[in-house]
C-alpha cells in the first residue's frame, strides 16, 4: 500500500534549509564555472544514447518513443552534451566549454543532482584537475583526489591473462595471491614517490601509461592527492587518466579524459547531494 505522502525510494525532496543550501551551492559553483569561461547548457531528460555511457545498461530507465525506438531517462550527461554541441548546435556555436546543473536518473527510481562541465576539444587533463582543486578550495573542503589511468588495469589484465573484473570489483586480495612482485608494488602505490619506484619494475608495455600518470600527478596543484594505478571505474567513456574525489565514503566528484565523436575532451561531475552532506557535517 502506498500512502499519499510517500515518494519513490531514491527520489529527492528539498525544502527549507536544505533547498536553500542546494540553491546556494549551485549558484556558487555555477558562478565559478562561468568565471572560468564555461557557458551553461540544460540537456533533455530523455536520450537515445545513454547505453554508450553506462556500462551496466540494466541501470537505465527505458521506454519507447512513437517510432518504437528505445529512449532512456538521462543517466549521465557527458556524451549527450558533446553530441548536442558538436552535432546539433555545431553551426550555431564554436564555444567548447560548457557546464550543466541537472539531475540524472537510474533504475528503479534513483535521482541524483549533478553540477558538471565538459571541455570539448581539449586534452590537457591537468587543466580540469586544477579546476576541480580550485572548486574544492572555494568550498573550504579538503577531500582526497584519487588519480588513476584506466589503461593500466586493462593492460595488466591482458599481460597476465586475468579477468578485468578483478580490477573492476577491487579484488585486491586475489591480485596479491598471484604473487607477482611488480604487481604487488603497484598495489601499494599511494603517492608520487611510490609510483616512481614501481615504474622501474613493471613490464615495458605498462610503463608508458604509468609514466603518463606520474607526469600528471606532478603537475596537479591540489595537495590531498592519492595515486591509485589499479582502480577501474564504471563509466564506459573514460579512456585515459581520470579521477574521483572522495571523503567519508562519499564520492563527491568523478572526472577525466575521454573521446567522443572522434575528438578528445575533458569533463567532471560534482555530486550535489554528497557535497551538501559534507558541507553540512
């Protein structure tokens, strides 16, 4: 039985102080992104291409349009922003820096607000990392910024002929059981010094991607940095160095480098509700 006052599990309700805090946070970060040259875009809630963003498409809320084509509620903003700017609006704007403030939706009824940006046709990951650090400084919080490179676990899985799901699921104990000295050193990496030592031990096929990760880490201005070379995230489109921001078991942000429509771009999404929780605490 559903009572009149109930709302679906996973949906969001803001009122009073919570609604005010959400509005003020969105305004503050929107203003900061505007100052950094980003223009705002609000994309449709409905999309034909969400399966290209989400690894597990069972998380999508799907239905059919009048032509019986599959439509999904927006579960991720990144690729839709790039596609709309480069394909639909390509003749009307040459601007390449865009931000959005909008919710995403996943099955069965989860609603999650994001403040994000996409920097189209730009591939210097350090620029978006330092922008993220600037935002965290403006919020007066110091969460962990975890830096990774998705190519590293993929190359290791191929080199050792092991299941990539060991990395996706964070099965560190099983990786240790392989008893491979250079892999054990990579598992222990947390900072620049650890990574520099590990690079000398790994096979040549992996070294290039580790060196790319090291170079990026050295150029990041944000101080609370942790390097996690074996981390493998769940978004399909990141294809190089990427990152997430974490505090107290809350993921506050995900971002990185990706390719879409044949071009390299950068972007991140800040998770509004997680940020509000940290700021409240």
